């Protein structure tokens, strides 16, 4: 049976957010993606070993059909970016800093 909550084709845009201890900002960054008028996107969030409550905030979004959250031990920004690029399914990929 086909999962109706998941699109049957790749999205046009992948937005990825690398996050390490951005609990103060991450919710607003996620909401900014969710409020976009262009709906053909996926969001990948790489939690890079946060210790400030970021993980708890991200757990609230893990079941969204267009959001993927990956939790890892602290590997740094370059490793997080490369993971996001490998996971991206879209033709266009953009980074959104968690504190933007």
C-alpha cells in the first residue's frame, strides 16, 4: 500500500539545517520552512551532538512527512553538510542556518 503522506516523486528543493546547540533558534528556523508558499520541498535536520535541548525540540517534528531528522555525535559542520547532501533527494539544495 502506498503511503499517502509521502510524495511519490522527489521534491524540487531540499532544505537542510545543520544544528549544534541551537535550541534557542531551531524552532523558528523549522517554522520558516513550514510556512513557505512553495510546497515542493523536504527538510533535513542534522543534530550534531547538541546538549542544550535541541534534540527535544526536533523530536516534535520527526513524524512530519517532509522532515527527516538525524541525530549524531558531534562531528562538525563539514561532516553534517556532507551527510545532508548525500541524503538530499531534490534537484536543488540549500542550507538554512539554525540561527537564521
